[in-house]
C-alpha cells in the first residue's frame, strides 16, 4: 500500500524459524509482547525503533497475526507491505488476500 503522508516506523514481521531462535540466543533483536506469548513465539518482529513498533502492534493487530499465521509485514514511511513468504496468491484467493491487506492497513493506521 502506498501511504503517502503516513509516517510508519521501519519494521519487519515474519514467522519465526529455527535460525531466528539461534539469533535470539546470540542477541539479535526480536520484539516480544509478554501479554501475547503465542504471537511472540510464532513471529519475529524487528524494528528500527522498538517503542514505535509497539505502538503499531496493538491488541487487534496482534490478534490478526495470531489468527492469520503465515503472513509477513513490512512498513516504513509511506508504505505497508503484506505478503506470504514463498507462497503465491492463487487467483481464486486474491479477493480474500486483498481484504486481509485492507484489514491490516486499517489496524495499523488506527493504532497510530
């Protein structure tokens, strides 16, 4: 999504894998939410500014990603990208995928 005029923080979210667990052990950043252990266990969230990332990831956005588990999200000043890593959207899934993207966009911009 092109969000000209919106100042979102630089952040990156994706499902966690084994290498991420090793990275966390050696001190690589992964922002966790104590109140949402399922989300924190399933996703890696990295951001330039942790406080700003926490402002974006309110309760409703975290609930979305707890339910829709295979999505990745990136954002920064003026843009938001939602995708599924290494998985194409099939034509019959496109409408639902776009609706999920609009839902994420609504949640991200509402939390700010």
